[in-house]
C-alpha cells in the first residue's frame, strides 16, 4: 500500500564538470519535474539538494520530496538512505531516475525492483536502503562507441541525434513519474514501457 509520502531522486554527479553528461540524466529529469512542480532545491545537510512540495491527487494530499544527491553517483545510497530514514519513507515509495547503458539513447523503461545491473549508483542505493525493491525510471544512454571506455561514455555529453532523443526522454520520463504518482506504478508501466521500444 503506497503511503502519502514519496521521495523522487534523480541520480548524477554534482558540479559544473558533470553538467549535461550522460550519467546526469537523473539530475536533468529531476530539473524538469522541479520546473513543472515549482520546487526550489535547498542543501540538505550536504547530502543532497532537496525540494519539498504538496500535491492534490484524486482528492488526497500527497507530500513528496525531490532530491539530487550531492554524494556523487557511487555514494547515492548514502544520501537517499539518510533522507528515507529521516522521513520514514518506505522503499516502495522511493522513485529513482537514472541513466542506463543497456537501453539505446533516448529509450526509457520503468522497473519496480531488480539488481543494480552494473550501475554503481543503483548498487549504492541497494546497500543504503537494504533492499532492491524501489522503483527505477531508466533513461537509455546506449553503449560506448568509437573505442571509448564506459567511464568516458557516461561522463561525456550527448551529441548529434542523441541530443534530441535524450531531450525527449527527459520529458517522457517526467510524464511517467507524474502518472505513477497520480495512479500506480503498474499503470505507468503499462502506459509508458515500450512494447518493442519507444
């Protein structure tokens, strides 16, 4: 049973050096949501930029937090775990937005739970939350090309046709987060997960 207290966290790395890189897809989608919901971020104990707001959904008042961890990707679980613990938010009411190497650039997918799949941010979250049962909104960034390493790829910026696809994916992911909050994660998955790829 979902509570009336959600935490939506977009993963990424803080600082100018990492702005608009593929690994910061979570930050970018969180910024789209912050603009839509008129959420202002403020520093939360040096762990995250955190915004708080209230929505009226189907006649019920829903409180939520929107977060961008400041701990760097590999320690995302420290920030999200601390916020979840402090506000007593159950794992099933934590929505994580992140990049995904295994999806082509601009493709999106929602998963209710699962392993880290090699993603260090998700690995840290599983450790910090002591469970794999939190919702992931994944935005594809594709595999490295032209001899680039995984690190070079995720810390690089999209170019060419990628840019338009990823811009659309940020908005599409924000739509899917809103739908999950308005209805259920299962309904959002049925509507937004591609049958054969969006």
